[in-house]
């Protein structure tokens, strides 16, 4: 049985990927420092080690204890606003931490990694949908750390034979179909859980930043990809590491505006959402959409969730019975 190390496997996308790997016959070791992750989100079938990217000894301990054959790397700080306010935190954890992980992998002769990257490496869109050839010019430290790591992988492949796939995802959303795990950030910054929590009365309202964009209803359009479809892509990427290295977009290619998300959430929940309209936020593009052709062709990946209401339904089911 192939053993996969999932760094950051107690986080949102990581925990769903762990569950998916286990359901598909893999042995999984989860390593997480639990700063943002949730121990309750880790599937009990997986082995768990408390480890930190900045603690080289803890990383070595993972590889010494288990016979790891490939790594999926989710462990990163990922709040865009915080990265602007405290870039040192992001460069240290995301970039230096990844170097620590790669050096531990090399020391133990593990040369396969799937990386959680982001569409934030592209920056302001020059065209949509965005393919992998789109220029990369990130506009915040978070995006720049992810781009630096992609470049490191390229150099490590040339020098050391590291096989890698970096998955640039767009807007992760939803929860597991059985509602056992879901999205839980502190603070929460993602639109769909914010809307659902406003509907529940856990928040006074949802703020809509700008209604004068060049879109059909004046609000920003984003590409929402279900977390289980992301988990599937990570497994498929692990299985393709012998024949492909590079970067792939993960999105549906279908855009939904902020107003459409609110309307769909009201339909799913059967309740109204209190809304506060306010000014635009700086740096919010009107549209962000993925061209996912390359992921479909190389991975054989076919997203299951393409209707935003189905995505929101899983998120709503999770909000009604969340455990953490």
C-alpha cells in the first residue's frame, strides 16, 4: 500500500484530501502544527504527527518513522490581507518552511510532491479564462510566496530530480458529501461560509464590496471549485508524478457573481440573507475564471460539482451540523 504524507492535512482542503486518499486505498500520514488546522478534521484512519515546517527535527522524525513515497504539501499561511500586513511571517513559513520540507525529503530519498498553489500567482488577469501560460505577476506577498515555491520546484527538478505538480486552484468551496468535515477558518474570509453564517444570524450581515464592476449584475465573478473535486485532483496528480511535472489550474471555468452566490444560498437555505452594500476593495478584479483544459487532459480530471447550488448545499449541510 502506497503511503502518502499530507503536510497540513488538518486544514480545510488537506482534510478532505486525506479522506479521499483513504477511501481510495492509500495509507496516509498527516503532519500538521494545528495553528490553523483542526485535529478533529483528521480522519481517524490516518496516522497523525504534530510537526512544523520550521522545526527540521520534527520533519525528519516523520520520514524516519514512516516509509513515505510521495508528499502532498498544503502547509502554508494563506490570508492575503495578513500577508500584506506581515510579509515576514509568510516568507518565513511558506518559503523557508517549504525548503525545510524539500531538504528532509531529499535526505530520505523522497522525490515526489504535489503542491497546493493558487491562482493568486497570476495577479491581475490579462484575459479570462486564465490558462497556465497566463503571465504570473502576483500582487501580494501570499501570491509571491507561492510563485517562489513553484520556481524552487523547477530548480530542484533540474538539479535533484524532484518530480512535482503544482495545482493552482481558484475559489475552494463546499464540504464533504457526508458533512463529516467542512470549512472552518478563524477568522473566516471566504464568501460562501460568510453568507451562510449571516443567514443563520451568526453575523449581522454580509458585506458586498462594489456593485459597479463590468459584470452582468455589477458584482465580482469568481470560479468556485468544490473541495471534493480538489481532493480528487490531488490524488490523480500523485498518480501522474512519474510522467508529468508542472503546473495545472483547478477550477470549473464557470463563474458566479457575489449576488448569484447570495441568491443561491437563500434558495438552498430557504432563508433571507442580510446584505450591506459598500465600496469596492482595492485589488479585486472583476472576473477570475480558470481554463482547466490542461488538468482535464493530463490528470483525466472531471469536476463533479458544476452547479453552484450543489456546492452551497454541501456547505449549508456542514454549517447546520459543524463539529469544529
